C-alpha cells in the first residue's frame, strides 16, 4: 500500500499535543469583534480540543 499524504488544510488548522490530543482554534474571532463582550472574546481566544469520531478522522488525515 502506498504512503498516505498529509492533508495540508487540516495540518494548518490543528496541532497535535505531546499526549496525542488535537487542539484547534475557536470560530468567530476573525471579525465583528466590537459587538462581542470581553468575556466572549476571551473565550474565543482559548484553544479547543477535538474529540470523538472527528478526532479519529483528523488523525487519519494527518497521517498519525
């Protein structure tokens, strides 16, 4: 079987931690920030963790 290529679009959007978890950025932080509260913007600024079946699919697309 040939080697699997890394899906570059996924690789640019997620990061694999040392323990094997997948971190991602949260949505809604790119524009229209004036109407959002400070606490909401702080919550958007934190990283999220990809879990479940989606994590399995992401790992497969990364070739991990």
